[in-house]
């Protein structure tokens, strides 16, 4: 199965970090006997944001590709990487022992004239992957928000221009939907209506909007509050959308 990779920004003990993770591994790992976690650490020259310089990124990508090929050849899985503050850590699950892994990394380090850090630990339940590399519900929400904002920007949207931001949340019963509608009104949203269950949907769907700008800090504050309150009332926030606002042609 071809790996599907996703990325998100996180905060690790006060340090901004970018986490790239193999989403496919969430389905594969429980069915594989890969009890050992191999961490490979690479230091890099960074820019003012702590990210690798272009030449450093190229160098690490070449090494990463070679490592992934070797690990895949012995039945292992490359499951993620964390980049933060001048260091990138690659995460692999393997069935081999420490000595075999050390010999592999030593050969690569000598041939490439690199310093490569390594750490191996037993992790038969793949807890590091599921608890560190997979995003939390809030991180997934931010990923979706940033992807939507990036799509608007890519299409020439004037993000700083206020416009109706339309939201939707679904609930198992009308009482939950009405309770959420009351909360929404008290927090500056306009409730557009409640859609009852129908052949094409199983839930009560509340539609509401607010005049706002689709800037990351504005969207994050609203979607965080909506997600929390919808969850407390037994519902699920379904997301937002807005019309594209572009500069009119002269």
C-alpha cells in the first residue's frame, strides 16, 4: 500500500515543530510485527525560522530516501519525522535488533561522511507513533482550517476582507441542536436554520454564520470554540466555507 503523508505544525515543550507523518501506517502497524522503534537524528543548518536551508533539505532528503529503501527492504516502515530547532528526527518501526540497525547506519554514515544519531527502543504497541506523531483532534482541525485558507489564498482571495463565514454542526436530536443554537447566538453567530433528518442525512444539521475574515487566527478561535461546544452537547462540528473574494479586474 502506497503511503499517504500529512503534515502539521505543533509545539513541543515550547519549541515550534513540523511533524510529517505516514497516515497509512495507522492502519498497517496493528497488523505488522514491528516491535522496535528506530529513531535517526540529523542536525542541519537552519534559517531564521528554525527550518533547514535548501541545501540542507536536499541533503536530508537523499539520506531519508536511502534509509527508507533499506528499512522497507527488511520489512520495516518509515512512519514519520519531526523537524525542530536545527534537528530532524526520523522514525522507523523495524523487526531487526540494535546491532543490525547500527551496522546499517554506520555504513551509510561512513559512505556519506555524515554524523548520524541513532536510538532504538522497544515499542511493540507503536505508542510513539499513535501518541506523538498522529495529530490530536485540535491539530487535525487546524490542518483542515489552514488547508481551506491556503486554497482561498491560492485563488487570489483578499483574506483581510470580512464576509459571511458559514458553519455547520450535526446533532443526534433537536434538543441538542437548539441548545447549540442558543450558544451560537450569544456568541455573535447568526443561526440560519436547523435541517431535520432526511433520506440523504441521518442527523439534525444546524447551519449558522458570522461576518468575519478568513484569517488563521480568526478562524482558529471560532472553530476551536465551536468544536468544543458542539462536542459538549453531543454533536460534531462539520466545518466552514465562504465565498471567494478577489480583486475585480480593471
